[in-house]
């Protein structure tokens, strides 16, 4: 098992490579790597740099602090914000490790939980594409008293929301590593089936979304069916995680929970 410092370095290199690759994809491919929201952030930052209000940029509905944070986009480099978001992404991994150490989670299990965040394809692509969710997650991950409760509520909110975008998944991915140590779900085969079902439903939904948004195809029926399938997959995975979770008070060490569970048996 790699040391935590090595994990962070490898994760940082991965994110830098993706940011550089994103610049190439934006220039040479039909589908841009950079999220459209990042363009909005950058435009708002440019307006603020020129002494204007960031809200003069249409569709900018975020805190002016975000535009202020991205001021170097128009001064140093347009990818500045992506590096800031990716740095916040890495700090979330540090906070996850800190919380798990406070709860007495064994080192190997703690590292696996950290890897579940740092090497999650959804989390490392969200920040490198220019979404600001890692900053929100950074604030959220160290301030929660009931990680699993927040995880369940967030998954339910995202799954049943009438609006769905991929960056919403980061909202609950940051809470999943804080709950994994208290799950008795076996990776083989229950865990793998949940992962396959969720990823399959996600890719199916994304495919029809791509056909509609980028190809202009009339696939509303297929997209509706894909949404139902993905909702069902989210519901199944959530119920499975709830059924296999061992509830515990905040910052109660894992050994004490395990002993308590044995007494109940």
C-alpha cells in the first residue's frame, strides 16, 4: 500500500496532466473538455478585473468571491482556476484521512478510503474541467457531524432532483470515503454489482444526453427511459449501502463500534 504522501503526489500529477490535456482537447476535438461553467467563471473574473460587476456576465449566479478567486485567469493563465479547484480536490483527500484517523480507522482501510476519493474518475475530472464543486466539498467534508446521514440525504437529493449534471455526483462522493469503513458490504460480489449497475446506468444516460445535446437528435423518449433506469440504479445502490451500514456516533473509534456489534450478536 502506497504512503499518503505518494498518493497525493501521484494524484497531483494526474490532475496536472488532465488540465494540460484539456487544453489540447478544447482546441482539436468537437466535445470540449472544459466545462461551460468555467467559461462563465472566467468571463465574470475578467469583468471584475476591469472594475465591473461579475453579475454583468449573463448566467453568472455565484458568489463574487468565486470571480475574485479566478482573477489570475485573465492575468496569469486561463487555467488558473482549474489548478485552484484541483488543489481543493487534493485537500479534501487530506481532510478525509484526518477524519478517519480521528475515528481510529486502520491505516490500510483509511488509505483505501482516501484512494476512493483521489482516484475517482468523477472527482478528478470535475475539478480539472473547471467546475467549482471541489471548493464546496472542501468546506463540507470537514464540517459534517453525521457523514453517513449527509451522504444518504445528498444521494437522495441528487438522484430525485429534476435537474441532473455529472458534477452533482461530487457532492456525495466526498462523503462516501468517510462511510466506507463502517460498511460490511463485501466488494465481491455485492460491491462490484453496485458499482457496475451505477456506472452502467450513468453511461447509458450520458450517451443519450450526448446524442441530444451535441448531435441534435430527437431522443427525448430514450433519454426519459435512461433517466428512469439511472434513478432505479441510484435507488438500489443507496438502499444497499444503508442495509450494510453500521451506524456509529461521530468520532467514535472503529474498534469500539466493532466490539459493540459483537456484543449485540
